[in-house]
C-alpha cells in the first residue's frame, strides 16, 4: 500500500456529516430520490447504507482497508496519551504502538499488526496522527521529581490565600508589586544556528572556552511593566569600576568569592531597590521571590520592615509555574545574551569573552529583552496581577497525584498568635502536664501551627513566637519574625525546660518556614506506602 496516497477522484466528497443527515431524513419517511437530490448523494449509496449492506453504515469508507481500532477506542487512547502527558510520564512512540497492539488483542479485533514485535506499524501511527492533529512528537524537558511533588493544590491555595490577605490589607498598585529572582550568565555562550553545507557531520563555531565562569544577575520587574536596574555579582575579591562598563543604566555591581548571592548582598540589593522605588511605610511595596536562605536573614527582615517592604516567598519547587520571571522573561534574556555574545565573538576574532566584556554584552541583551509586555503577561499567567487564584487548572496538578509522596493535608486553622501561651508564662513556677509528657507527644500549639503560612509585618514589635515548628515548605513572609531570637521558654531554663524547648531543638525557625530540606510528616512515611497509580480513561 502506498503510504501517502493522494485521492484522484471526487467519489464520496459529500462526507460523513451529509451522509448521516441524509439517512436521518430517510428514516423520517422522506423518499430516497428526494434526499438524493438534496444532499447530492447517489440513490444506490443511500439504499445500501439504509439496508446496512455496507461494513460501517453511515460512514464513508472507500476501498478494502478499514480502521483497525474503532473511533471510540481510539478516542480513549488519545485521552490516555494526554493524561500521561499532564502527569509528566508521557508515552514515547514505541509505547503508543505497543499499547495499540495490546488494545487490539484485548478487544479481539482483527488487525494487521506484527505479532512478533507486538507493536502496531508505522503506517497505523502516521494515520493516528492524521486523525488527531493535536498530537505530535515532542522532546520533553526534564523535570525534577521535587517540582512535581512541590507544585500541588493545597500549597498553591495557601499561598494565594496569604497573598490575597496582604493585597487587601495594603491595596498595592500594580507598580508596587514586584518579582525578583537570580539567574546566571557565563562567558562561554551557546552558539546560535548557522547556515552550513548539507551532509556535514559536524558544524563548529568558536567559543571562549570549554567551561566558563558564571556571573550572577539579580533581576526584578513589576506588574506594571517596569524593570529594576539589575545587580551583577562577579566571582572576585575586589570590585573594579571597569567591570561595569556598558552595563544597563543605574545597575550596580558587587563581588563575592563564589559569584553567588548571599545574605549581605541581598541586603545591598534591598538598598538598591529602596533607592529606585522610594519604598517606605507610607508607600509600601511587595516583593514576591523564592525561598532561598539568603532572602530570610535577620538583617534583611529588619531592613525590609523599616522601609515598608513586604517579602513573600513562593512555595518550594513551584517557581517554574508561579514565578513571572521564569515564565516570560529569563528565557528571552538568555537567548538575547547568547546572540549578543555570538556577535561579539564574530566582531573580535581571536579574543575571549572576559569579565570586563560581560557587562556590556549583558547590557545589550537586557535592553533588547526587557519589554513591558513580558512583565505584564508574566504576572497575568501566574495569577498575581490581576489576582486569580484559579489560574491553574486541576489538570496541572496531575503530576503531584501520581508521586509516592502524599500531598499536605488541606487545613485552614487560624494563624497562631505571636503572644506566648499561658503554659509558657507560668513555666518558672511549675511545669505543665504537657511538659511531663514531652518525650511522648508534642504540645497542641505546635501541632496546630504546622503547615500554616505566617503573615507579613503582623508581628512588627511583638514578642517572638514560641511555636518554632512552623510549616515547613510553606509560603511565608520574611518579615514575620526575626531569626535566631531566643524563645520565651528559653528564658526559664533555670527552672525546667518547657515542652516547646524539648521539641523545637531540631526544628527550623519561623524565617526558615520555607526550607526545602526538612521533610514533611507525610513524606517520612513515603517509603512505607505503595505508589499511586496513574488514572486514565483506559484504566491502564
């Protein structure tokens, strides 16, 4: 059989839809001749379909070749493929061919598939793609299992609840809502595509080296389409003004031994942010960012609190879906940087890209890629501006449902008070009953404080909270408390340790509520539970 046969006649040009309508008209009592003239279908054809003298009445089918899998079964196979794609366990071409063979064998359908390899043929696969043009062969992007577990519905809902409360409390304008994140650029760029001779086994292009050095860039953009001048961090001991030649206007440069950001450099960036935005207690701003440890230091929290900056962190391992910079900007920035670096290498043959050239190359890429449309669209598709808590459909959480680890329980308890509890205030007089059983069971206040995000600046000058086992891996605002401050129960250490002390020794502080390293209670038992099965229309 010819694989790509082109029809040369005009037979059966009326199609299945007109044929079905014509048969319905005949069933209602109309004459065959009258229906034939109206729908331009031969009388003989209508009579044969009416009397069911064809293999598939009501369906146009020329020749002896028929569809192996019935349409309703192929539709189930199509839905199964889409379900596996959403679950991040997509089927390859061979899997689809094997699955088609198994379906044909299960339903005892007559098929021409190879019984030795137990696979459907390539001709069937190409016909399947023609019948379902929404499917195609794609190269998937590797996704860490932690991202599949971290991006789940309960965590996303808790983040949007916290974000909504802060928005309603302060009524931020679009120009006061910011997203910041770090990215890296290297002096060994990725070459762009070139025009070369056909049949060449290898096409090469000059770069500065095998492995390059990375310069960290801190970028921020607002939901109004405004970009903050970036901050460049070079892997050096001392900063030189020549390193910033050609950088974007008003951008700043710093140094660190590793080239990565740290707590002190984040405070420096906050000072740069305040200088550019004039943020204050009377004109507050909100910064949405990831939960990196450098964003939650005591110095950063106090500085942000003093200048009216609300820091809110995204749920761990969810930035690929919820961070505007990752969704719409960084990819175009990296592409523009590679293009600019490629042009620089062509214009300077025989030279290498050094730290002295990287700021100028990055400046060209930043100017070209920093458009207001990308910033506005980034906040919109993440549901941050305008506010849309239902921006993510249930299908996007399918990957979290098929992992071995359980999703966190959906709880909405009231936010724990910052004031010390009664049992702590009387700890110096006599230990409570819960203290005597501290080795057996944690206190109620600690168990209810888990998985609960904290609020921003709500405890500005209050006493530090004693429930140090605050929700791990949950979105929190870094201004909720000061890190490394002693708890109330520690002041009574001469009398007898309280329950919170005996339990909280190995727990993260409130500012570390989004730490990625601490496993949840449900995750600790993941190895004892059998993995979930992927639910699909076929039930495979």
